[in-house]
C-alpha cells in the first residue's frame, strides 16, 4: 500500500521513496513507491507535473551523477498500469496503491529490471500544483454557493492549465452567477479552514454533504470548507480559503438544459484583471471617457459608422449612375471605363437598370490594381447567344490583353490585373476586348 503523503499534506513538495514495483509493459515502464508526494489525478484535478530522480550509480553500471524521469501517467491498480488506461471510477476512488509511468527526458532507456528496491527523490512542480489546488477549492465553494442560493447541483467539473469548468443542472442567468460569485468570494476573504476527514459507510450517513459520489464505498474522504462546503473528494485543496485569492467566472454557456461556467482563481484571476484593466484604460483614453462610459461611446461610434455607410452608399449610387450615363456602346455592351470608382460602384453598375442590359466595367481598384467585370443576363444556352456574348470568353480576352486573371460564366465574369502603365492605355486595350467578336450585330 502506497503511503500517500499528499493526502495529509498537500504542501509536501518532495520526498524520498523506495521502488516496490517496477515493470515494463510494451515500451512503457511503470513503477510504484512505498511512499509518494505525486498526486495521481482525481476529483477533476489532473496528475501532477513531477520528476523522479535516481542516482545513476544505483541503476547503471559505473554510472555517475543523477538521472531524472518525468511522470507521464498514473494508475491506481496494476491492471490499469498494464492496460495503460485509467478506469473512470479511479478518478474518484481512493485506491491503495499508486503507479507511475515514467518517461525518459533523454535517450536513456529506463532499466525497469534494475529499479526495484532503489530509492529515488520525487519532486512536484509546486507552483502548478498550488494553482490547481486553489482552483479546485474555488470549485467547491462556488458549487456550494450556487446550490445554497439556487438549488442547482454541480454535475461535472474539469480543470486544465488555463481554466476550470463546472457544469450545473439548471439554467443560471447573469445575475444569479454574479450573486454566487460574490458569495463565494466573501467565503474566500473569510479565510475559512479547509480539511479532510475519513468516514465509513455508516459514519457518513450523519455527515451533511453537498455531494456524495454515488459509487463510492468503504473508507470515504470528505473535504470540508469550515462553515461552508462539504463533499466527498479525493483531490487536493488549499488549507485556508484565503489562499484562493479570487474566484472569477469569466464566461458561461447553456449546456444540456443546464449551465457551464468557466472560471479562474488566484494568480490567473489577478493576471486576467491586470490585462482587462489595461484594455479598459486604453479604451477609456481613446474615447476620453470613464470606464463606465465606454459602451455608450462604442454605440455612438457604431451609429456614426452606420450613418456614414448610408451616405457613402448614396454617393456610390450617384457616381455609378453618372458613369453609366457616359458609357460607350461597344459590341452590344454598355462599356464603363473609370479610374475614380472601386468595387462598390462597379457592382452597382452591373446591377442597375432594367431590360437586362449587357454591361462591362473597367476600373482602378483601391489597391492599385485594375478590375474588370462583364455581365450579360441574356446569355444562356437557351438564348442561343451563349457563345457570342459569353462573358467568360470576353474575360479571357481581357486577361490576355491586360495580363490579368479571372473568369466566370456566360452571364457573368470578372478579373483583376496588375497594370503598371497609364490607365488610358489600359482603357484602350479594354476596348480592344470587343474587337473582332462580331458582337455589334447582336
Ligand atoms: Zn475537491
């Protein structure tokens, strides 16, 4: 049975342990120690980031110095270790042993046959562990407050390196989430004691629990937040709530008729505040308003943009009509050539008017290139005019003459070209697109 130091002292960073089990399954080496500080993961909390260091002389003939291995995975039983897969229940259950799968950081093969009986130093990345403990305890408190205030149960919890999520079996609105968040942060500031006690099946009946994992039996670990939460949990927690610092729900979403909350705690919450404060300050400076006035300033700006867009649209239509009035009739097409219009006006020209006219536009684009569009609504296989008025055909000719790229259908085609010369030169070439096509007869 592994002596799990982390269960009674979540702050133990390192320990020396003796290998009591070492085996290779395929290319995976798994070891177990008589004692450990490395949390194997459980209760929604991931496996610790940790390093296990042996004296080289103990495991390699004539070796000098030390060799360290990282922990890739942890298992609760030898069967799990052999399969290389954890059972779902082992996420919650407090098993007797802990097995670690080692990974070599270098090229050295791990000599599992030589590890038995050897001692090693194990060390946990405590910065990361403490952040996870804070987040995990934050989850207990937040879940307690939500149940107390709104009766919603925590039905799922997950943590990764950046944030934690917690699922509740009821829809919670912004106000409700905010109220629970306030109550939880009050409990954080009260610096309440957090501790674990063990109960058997009889004893646990008298314990007021927010949540008891249904499949648990035998010796059960209950984690208490003094005067606040209590639930069965095999995870690791801070010793006093003050260490959490701050609990901040950063977003929420509806999930299967309930609500998923995304939240951060402690240092991450502080860093998030720093970053957001910076953004809000810059925006306030930009609009010369206090933070509370930023949204109104943004809405005013949106309104201005809407009005400007409308004015611009009217002007574009006016310009497009003026250009169209001056169009040249070449080869059955109304040909508009202008270096003062852009995509918007070109689009209006090809769409304005009645009687399905065939039109072509050559214009100078905002990015310095030139653009051309051909539209001939009557050109379809049924009309029998497909070949002669094919916009695709004209576009291909324009590509050749102007050195551009583009294409389309018989009724519509467009292209662009890099054209370094004078625009009037491009205009002349564009007129040439319609030469010798016999289109005048249509
Ligand atoms: Zn917990």
